[in-house]
C-alpha cells in the first residue's frame, strides 16, 4: 500500500512539472513529502505495536487463568494426600485417560489448526486441555510432601519471572532455535524410554530431570520471544494464534515445575 501511494505521489503530483522547476525547488518538494511519509509509516508502526501489545496481554491473561485452574485442581492432591492416593487407586481409568488426552489433543491440533484459532472452539480446547493437565499435575504432586510442592512452586515462579524478563530484554534472538529445541525434546523422550528399562536410580532421575528442566527453560525463553515478537525477532506467533501461544507457554511452565519437583522434591 505504501509503495503505490509513494509512486503515484511523485509521478503524478511533481513529475509533470520537473522540466519547469530548478533543482533546489525539487529538493524542497521532496523534503515536504518526506515528513508525511514518515508520519504515515510511524502511524502504521504504532498500530502494529498496539495490536501486538493487545495480543501479548491476551496470551498472558489466558496463561494466568490456566495456571489458576491447574492450581485449583492440584490443591486437593497436595493438601489431602491420603485421600488423593485412594482416589488415584480407585480411578485408574480416569488417570490413564487424563494422561493420554493432552497428547491426543495436541496431535489433533496439528492436523486441524482451526481448533486453536476459531472461536469458541479454541477456548473449549484450551479449557479441556487445562483440566486434563491439571489432573496430571495433581497426581504428580500427590507423591511429594506438601511443603516440598509449595517450595518448588515458589522456586518455579521466581525462575519463570527471571526467564521472561531475560527473554524480553536480551538482544539475543532465540526464535530461530525451534528445530534445535524440538530435537532436544525428541532426544529427551528417547532417553526417557531408555531409562524406563533401567533399575530405579536417584542419579538417573536427577540427570534426566535436570536436563529436562534446562531444556524447558530454553523453551520458555523461545516461546516468550515468539509471543512478544518485534522487528528484532526472526519469527513470531501470528495474531490468530493467541490460544496456541498461551498453550505453549502454559506447558513450558508446568513442565518446568514438574521436573524441578522431581529434582528437588521430597517424596512421601
């Protein structure tokens, strides 16, 4: 839009009189046009910045709501652990269903991206996913002491805040590291499958959880920069992907919390 307008302005408004004006007059005319063009560019840039700020606010608000729902679901498992363990033993089918449901939903979202873009399907998708993941989080927390869970939750909050500030302030662009982070997740998954066939070992658990916590810390920085965007970022989420962006940020935080819990938590 800017290109045709600029070309028309120079060609039709000034070019016809170039033969009858001196060079100084022509330079003056160009200087008169430039402020208008700069003002128009500045106005468009401000519109884009304001739209991006609205997108960022929506994503962080959705992620905050997801974390509150997860905390509400996990709280009974943390505060009433004896009853929680009995509930888990008596409802193994529900536990298995909640474990595999998020994976199935993610696979479906990759096949049909509209499920995370079109209202109200995207909010329903996000709500159901959060319920399932909240149950998984509660089941995991039931294996650890109450004070350990609360302590790790506080530790996670501090780490997440620090990583978000780093992602927003740093001049380093992590948005091009997506393939490498995905490769890291694949390697971590294969490592987890391999460790399943080994005898239970605290050393193995510490190594695996430490690597996973480090990986999801990088993923958190990557996703925050993808959400915030800007001209200094190589890639960014589109405005229609606010639910998917909130989902990825939520998963980064929960995964970081769960692996820190296995790393520092004291089991019952």
